């Protein structure tokens, strides 16, 4: 069995937003691969990656919302 390791990070609001947006974009990228690839291995890998990324995103969003508020997940460039 592998020895799981853990890392704790402290982020400012703008840093958390950048990370959450980047994770969202990566999830979209691997989802597109899973939906459009002709290679079964690539589809399986991308699907697995997408599920792992979704779990990470959910966990980080939950923590970020509790600290910074729901607006932390608003990646729009429009002025609120």
C-alpha cells in the first residue's frame, strides 16, 4: 500500500480563484478528450482524470466558499 502524503496550503482569495478556474478548465479539457477521442485507452484515462479532478474541485470549492464566499467561484471578467 502506498504511503499517502498530504500538503496544506494557505491562499489569498485571488490565488484560490485562479486555482479553481484552472481546475475547471482542466476538467473541461479532459472531458472533451473523453468525449471526442477515438482511442479507448485515452478515453478511459481522460474519464478517470475527469472524475479525480471533479472530486478535487468539489473539495476546494467547498473550502473556498466557506472562507471567501460564493463569489469565489465566479470566473467572469464582467464587473459585478
